[in-house]
C-alpha cells in the first residue's frame, strides 16, 4: 500500500537550545498520521542560510509533502523566505495588500508598524498566499511538480489554526486513505518481555504498523492501519491484531481504549459498588492524586493518608511502634500494617499502602534507593509485594503508584 511521505522542517536556533520545545512537529505528525500520511523525516535547523537551504534540498529529493515551520518573522534572523527562494530558484514578490493588512493589525492595537515588518509582505512567486488571521506573517503553499510545499509561521497559536483552515482538508483529499488507530496499554511486563511474546505476530506485516513504546511502569503498543477502500477495513485490520495480542499478553493489558490505569480502577470499583482508601509514605499523596484525578472518584474513594513519618504511621494508622523498630518503616511488615490499618479506619472494601525509598538519598546496602513495599488489604486477606524500581525520584514514585493500582486491578478482574 503506497503512502504519501511527508517531511517537517522546524526552523529556528531557539529550537536547538534546552529552553524551547518543538511542539509543532508533534502536532503536525499526529494530524498527518490521522489521514494516512507518513512522516518519514523531521529536521530542526538553526538560523543558518546555508544549513536551511541544504535541508530544503534534501527534503525535496526524498519527500512528497514538505511542511516548514518558523523563520517568517520580521527580524534579521528570520530567513525562511530567502532560503526557499534560493532553493527553489523563485523570486520573492512584494504584495502591498499584505503590507496593508500588517499595518492595519498594528493600528488596531494603537501602534505604528515598524519598518522591518515590510519583509513579511514578500511572497515566493507562484505561491498561494495563506492569510494569517492570528498573526502578521502569511503562510505559503507551493506546488513543485508532484510535490506540495507548505511554509507556516512558527508560533503554535498561529500554525495550528492555519494548518486546520488551509492545509488539513487539502491533504486529506490527496491522501485518499482511511485510517484507524488504537493503543494498547500494558503493565507488569518490560518492553523486551512484551516484544518477545508478540513479535512473531507482526514481524512480517506492513499494515497495520506496530510501535512498542516503553514508559516507567507501563508499555504502550500503537496499532495504526490504513485502507484505500473504507474505514471498516482499516478498523478490522487493527482489531484482528489486537485480538491476537490479547491472547498472548492476557491480563497484563489494562486498556485498549487509551484509558489510564486509575480510570480502569475507577470503572471497576464503581461497577462493583465498592470503596477504597490509601495510605502513602514515599509517594507523598501521588496515589491519591491519580485516583482523584478521575471525575466521579468520590463514588468509590473514601480517603487517603500521607503518613510520611513513623509517628504518623503509628498515630494515624495504628502501626505498632515495635513493628517499626524491629523491621524498619520500609518493610513488608509495615506495609501490611498500613494497608490493614487504613482499610479498618476508613471502613472500606480495600486498602492500599506504599512505603519505600524514593531517593536519591536514604538508601543503604540492604535497603537501596528504589526499594518499595506495596500492601493491599481486603476483607479476607492481605498481600504485600517487594519491588525494586529504577530511575529518579519522580519515576520511582510513579512506578510505585502504578504497581499499587495494578495489584488492585488484578484482584478485581479475578475475583468477580
């Protein structure tokens, strides 16, 4: 199946610093993928005329659709027009009506247009002018043989509405493909474990496209299918491979609809009309935050305690002082007492607890950074897992909450 190849060129030296993130290319890729256009290359290039011209020529040699962002402003380092003029061997033509629009925009703000803004009224000969209702610099569309070139301003608040208004529907007509996209979310497996379980199912398949992405505490599989005929065909291709993945990955999959784990937990608890309370130490309220970040969580979440100190564990949860002295606050025994204690005090169906060392300090040879005990209590029992998470403080905190929620999820799906 032939797909149109697209390339994005993000222009601006600020994008090569650690202070400015190129969000435009992420937005454009999402939109292009949604209509069956594959982004094969993304380039970030600074304000060097030689480098920009070279990037344009490379793009012209290998891509059918080229979208350039940025460098259309009025300052000296805004040289995108001049670079495309040189690369395409096209003159820049002055449009007085564009200058007047820019001048009027300044007048509305009670200002006079600086003379340097006049350069924004120059357009590549033969280009279709894309009027910028959200800023001063117009965009351009150029048809060069079988290639489509779009030049847009860099500010996202200008680029996004201009892309939607002038470009998206035009490219949709050109693409003539139907697209279906779904994501599978997994926890409890590493990236390598996931791939080893399913790789043979898709290794020789071109459509759908499969991408496995690893995040702390979860794996996400993107499944993207295309059809030249209709959406149902693309959807069928996606669903067929997802069904095969389900057979292999079983209950390690927690969502095929893009839901986060806390949303899945919420639906399960609500359906069962059951309640939950949590006691946290090293996660500092992050577990409660995730649970309550779901609308309607008041139907099943009763309370959450942040018992960071030993004193708090003893006074708020009824954990024995002797237990802490004997085993330490970061231990299987204390995690169990915390889970049982919060469930008893809150009078809920379930209690979750987390106690550990999030780092980067506080670790010892016997209890290193990343050691986390997670407790789960229910009417007839209690379970505690010993976990050794890797990464920085934030990553360890997230993985701890992910594991806690997953312990509850697995219990709920296996004990109906």
